């Protein structure tokens, strides 16, 4: 008879009991500023003009608070034009207050610039859609941006600036 070989499982990482893992906590979410301008209404709403060309800009702001919390602000701007005529301008600053626990210092910046905006975006997107629809236009349904790519671009820009200074 042939002997069966004993199967071995790969070693697993030991789990340390009682040591909590990294945590990102949303303390609050709120609209800081919201604006919708329809400067050429009702002419801008006429259907014979067709759909306006829409330009979207997204920025991320951050501010450390006194209690080790971080306020992250997602800044969305949309302007729509029919040729040279402005159809509408929509601006939103939607923010969240976040706390971090058991996070290494090198992990904080990516959390602030990638994960926090990713958590805020669906709410900001909904507000922008309702704003444009309330202004008489079809709702803007923004595609989720690649916050990781935005973070990488910002880090590369900062590194290039640092090299130019030295």
C-alpha cells in the first residue's frame, strides 16, 4: 500500500488578541458651501439650444483640527455653456470630519486624500444632481473619480516642486 503524504498548510499570520486594527471613523458630514447660478434663465432652458458643454473640476481640501480629527472637503465645480453663453454654474463644498485610530503615520496621508473623499463622494454627487435638476437642467450624474490617481499626481507634483527648489 502506498503511504499518504501529510498535507501541510502555509503558515498564517498570527493574530494578536486584544490589539485593535486601524480604524477610520466618520464623525460628521455636512455641506460647507453650495451655490447654483442660472444667469441666463429662462433663455438657457430652451430645448432648441441642445445640451450644454459641461466642465467639471474636483479638488480636495484638508485641515487638521485641534482634537486630532481631520476635516476633508470635497470641492466640486460644474459650469455649463452654450457656446460663449453660460447655462449654469454649480459649486459645492461637501465636508466630513474624520478620526483615525491605530494608523501608522505613513498611512494617514493616503487615508485623508483617497479614502475620506471616496466616502464623501456619493453624498456630494447626489447634492450636485439635485442642484442641477432643481435649476431646470437634467441632473449631473458624476462618475466617481480615481482618488488614488489624483493622490499619486499630487505627490509627483510635490516631488517635482521639491526638486526644483533644491
